[in-house]
């Protein structure tokens, strides 16, 4: 049986090329003839947010925690310990934050979002918290500057007040020399009244050496100017200005050469005056030379017996001083 015959479609000229497929949607790979690729749904592509990329080990460290540690404890390397950077954290701790410079640099880098943890991961929560962190950091810095200025002003004011209140040591204010000083009386006063007036006497101090001791002035007071911190135990202080003049040989002038006893026989305590207060110097005095100075005793007010000792501490003269 013969097959049906279908005539070929007539055509003239070359064959028409095939029509290329329509371009795929954004995000899908291009389709070629003979291949089929599903188009990505509209809106599926989203840019990767800060700090949420596909890093090994999960998300990064907290920006807020790192910032707070850097702001408050950056000098001790607390922020770097938190980020897992132990080596640099120890170095930062031992150098006190690089003398403060390293701490400031780390804090600024954290605020600018350039800090990473040990794995290189960005800090979580930076975009939404950076503005707040900048504001708080600025307030803290400003408060620190103001506090430092106030402390400096306060310290300078206190120092100025201390210098203003400082009192230079001064000699006790004795009565004017125009007022008659109490004259020595009674006792065994050798040479009293000879070659030195009624207020002078001559005493032998050692090996035949002689001195003339003169009472120039005296006063009884409840406090010694320049030594107001010193409180009397017997009601007040007796201050006596004396002259120590060597007549023959040599001698040593010293406050310790004198003792005083009140009317009841109780010895008064010798007060060693501060430097610059005119105390009788402890010094070797040659023949014809003299020393002047002040003696001070914590003793009961009233007549006192003054004992003069020689270079060996033995009594060489006594006299009675009546306080007016």
C-alpha cells in the first residue's frame, strides 16, 4: 500500500532564525536555548545588614558592651579582653592604656565602627546605637574636662589659702626696754650690781672663767607667738631676755644653762623655741664677746627662782625673778 504523500511547504529564500527567549527576572541566571532556569521571586534579594554576614562561629561581639568597656575601663584593656584579643589586652593593661593614647584611639575606632573581634567579625548593634554612644561619650568627656578644671582651681585656692595663713616664726613680744626689767634679788648672786647695773651679776662657769649675765626684759604670757600650738601645763609661759657676756677665758651660752622653780619649788619646763624666734644661741663665747637671746619656761605665775649652771651642770648662781 502506498504511503500518503504530503507536499512540503513552499518557501523562498533562506530559513528564518529562531526567536531568542525573553530575558529572565533580576537575580536569575540567563536562559539559553535548550535550558530552563526558574526566575527568582520579586523582592527576595536583600543587602546583608552590618554585622550579620556569614562568619564562622556565629555573630560578632556586642557593640554596646565593647563601647562601655572602652569608655570606662579602656585603660586596663577590658575592651580588648572582651573581644578575645588577649595579647594586646595585656600590653594595654601594662602600659596603662598606652599612657591614655591607646585607650582614646580604641574608643574612637569603636565609635566609628572599625573595631572587630578576634575572628574579624563586626560588632553587633552598631548602626542603631552609634548615635547614642557618640552623644554619651561627648557628655562624659566634657564632664571630665570640667571636673579637672574645678579640681585644679580648688587645689590652687587651697594652696593659696595655706600660704596666706602661714605665719613666719617671730620672737615673743616682750615689753619695751624702756620699761624696767625685774631686778634679781636675794639668793647667792655673786657680783650683783657690779659693772653691769642692778639687773646684772657675775658668775663663775668653769675653771675660773667668768661671765656677766644680765636680765634685759621679761614677760609672762599664756601663749608664745609663732608657737600657738603649744599649750602651757602650768598656766602660762615665762619669757626672759638675757645677755651672756664672757669676761675671762671662754664659756658656752645655752638655754640649758638655766633652770626656774616656782614658789612651791616645782621646776618649770624649758621650752625650746623654733628657729628664727630669737632664742639664746648655744655657742662658744670668747672673752669680751656676748650673746643675747630669749629663754622660755612653762611655769606657774609668781616669783620664780632662777638657777644658773656651769659647763658641767653644777649650780653656780641663783636669783629671784619677780613677775609683774
